[in-house]
């Protein structure tokens, strides 16, 4: 009899353990319900101090475990029209966290239901924001401001409809043209790039010609200055030479005449040189007479 009582006590204790205790992990938050009514949230996201660990509850209470970490929702690609009415398939995903366990449980309960309910919100915000810019802006990667606008719209809708979540980030995984227009868009982009390349080449050609013209103009100026300097230097040299000649002439006119004749002979009487001159020519006077007479 005593053993039966011990077994019953053990079974009651075991049942109490299973029905009246539960464990909350650090990355979880627990929503406690009684007869479907909200009682409390254990280890809620907005608490600075962790309340995780072994917990006790009434046998009538039900524990709903929700994630406390950042989560992700992935959506199907959606077709949008940019501001030029060009179609584009956009594949986006959302990172979020559960900030109000009660509102989340009332509106979604599971991630699948949240994805179904939140899909129209994301699609609408993508069309509203991306429809204001052209395709190049969307696909170029310069879209951080666009993503911030989409995030703001999604957060406002989540707050207004009581989804109990906060959207942390919205990202575009891929943005592609539909097959029927991809080729035409590609051809147009190639034509634009070819036009831009031709313009750059023409600009470069003009700039190169300008540089060549400037160099030629500068070369002409340098040569003109050099000639001017040379002529001036030559003139100064001739002046000094003439002054020297004049000084020599004044000192000894006869020697000066002799020296000038010797210079003339040196320049004029080269090898195999033939002159036909009168015997009385002044040019030959120092050849016939050392006094030049």
C-alpha cells in the first residue's frame, strides 16, 4: 500500500513538473495565456535584463514561445513599373523582430501567416517607392534611400494594423527585366554607352588638338625669342668687333689694312681656287709687295 502511495505521489509530481513548469531560453520570449486571454510576457523583447530560465505556471495556463531574435521574411518576386513605365521584377526580403508578443499573436501567430498578411504591404511599398525612380537607379545599387523609404512605410503599416513587429531592414536581392524587354533594354543601354564613348573620344580629340596647338604656339614663341636673342647677341658681337677694328685702325692703319688683306686671302684663296684679276688689283698688292704698295 505504501509503495502505491509513493508511485501516485511520483506521478503527481511528474505531472506537476510537466504542467506547471516551463523553460524560457535567452533567445525566446514566452506569451502566457489562460483560457485564450493574455496574462503576461516572460523575457519580453523590450526588457533590458534577461528573464530567461526555469519558470512556473498554473496548470490552466498555456505557454506560447515566440522568437526574440531578428527574423527574416522572404517574398516572391513582384513586378513593378518604374517612372518611365518600364516593367521590372524585384525580389526583396525583410528583416524584422517581434516587439509586441500579444499583438503579434493576435494578428499572425506564425511566421507563415505573417508572411501572407505582410506580403501586400511590402509589394505596395515597393511599387510606391520604386515607381518614382527610373530602372537604372533601382538596379545600380544606389538605392539606400529608397530602401529606407520602403522600411518607413512598412513600419507605419505594421504599427497601424497592430502586427506587433518592427521592420529592421528591407533589401532587394535581385532586380531583373522581363524576358520580353530585356534585349531591347540591353540594346538601348549599349547604344547609350556607345554614344557616350563617341562623345568622350571626340572630346579627347579636341583636347589633344588644343594641346598640340598650344605646344606649337609656344614653340613658335620660344623660337622667335631665341632668334631675337641671337640677333641681339650677334649685333652686340659685331659692334664689339667693329669697335676693335676701329681701335686697331687708329693705332696702325697700315697693319690693320695688312691684317684685313690676310683675312681676305684666307677666306678667298682656298684649294683649287682660280681668280682672274688685273695685276694692278688692290686684292693682290701684298703678294707683290710686302708693304702693299
